[in-house]
């Protein structure tokens, strides 16, 4: 049965899509069967894997037209990694779904028949708490939260954790926080170091040891339609995401999430 991971943060520009794409790639690279679901209307996870939706079915069709997961799934250039692409049409999905019953469960119901096909299903959510992100959190076993190493990102984390707590109490009682990933870290910045220390002090064990640095190769990779692990496997950005994937798997094996 797949572990379903929602990569979420209500603040944009924190490395959410980059983390979703590169964690999915790293897991596929070690032989895991991975599905990446792009729910962001900006479709950056889609183009970041070199897929351009055009006339193909997308996550919009999954939500609005009711097509199956298999009808919207495409293969990527990365062995073991499949994708549900996104398109700008998702902008209108929330309005179109207003009258739909159980609209927060659409994604979960779509995934359920295919859950044994994958080891991991990673959902890239939009940077807002709307119906698409709600679907991601209702479908997920746990949430992975990228946190940019700056003050405002840390300040906004409490709102996201509050939203997760409310969803857990109403729609998904087994939802867990898998962890917080510190991103865009610059060891030369006193502010970055302060945010890291504050995050570890207040959040303790839910903060991953792995830290994703600011790295030009990470920034360049999407323009080439590639994850950084394919763009430059020897870069510090690639190595950081491989380290994160190893830590993610180690936490899963340890059963730490099942104890929450």
C-alpha cells in the first residue's frame, strides 16, 4: 500500500514544488514506484519534469470530469516515476466544485483503487488552503512541510499546523505531520541560522536533520525540464535531496510516524 505524502505550505516560494519533484525523483532512483500528483495551477511540478500538458488529461479532469487516475497518468523520463500533470484550468476548479457532494474526498476516492500500484504517492499542493489543498490533506497519510529559512516563513507555519489539526479532527483522523524540511538555507546568513535554531527548538523532532541549501543548480534545473538530480547529480542540491530521501525512508522504517 502506498504511503501518501502531501507536500504543503500556505506560503509560496518556500521550495514546495522543488521538494516534491526531487523527493519523488530520489525515491524512484532507488527503485521505488512513485506517483507525483500536481495539484498546483501553476503546474511547475509538471514542467519541472519536462512534461507539457497541452491536450492531455490533467488533475483538472480528475476533479471536474471525473476521469480515473489511470486516464490522467503519464510516464516521465525517470524510470519508476509517473505523473498526474496539472494545467491552468485548475484555477477554476474550486468554483466548479462548489455544488459537488464530498468534494474534499475527490482525490482520495480517485487514488484508492490504485493505491497498491505504488510505494509512494506525493502530492504537490497549491500555496493556499483551498479545496485542492484540502483534498491533498484528506487523501494523505502525512504532510511534509518545506520551510524557507526566513522569519515570515516560520511565523506562518503556525497557521498551517492549525489547519492540519482541524482537518485531522474533522476529515482525516489519521493525518500526521511527517516532518518539516528546512529549505533555501545559507550558512553565511545569521538570519538563516537563527531560523534553523528556532525551528529545531520549537518543533524539535519533527524537523528533518537534512537541510536543503540555496544552490544555483536547484534554481537552474526547472528551466531545463529536469529535477536537480538529473540536471547535476553531483551538485550540493542533488546531494541534499538524496540525503533527505534517505532520512525520509529511515523515519518510515523506524515506525516513528506510527507512534504519533
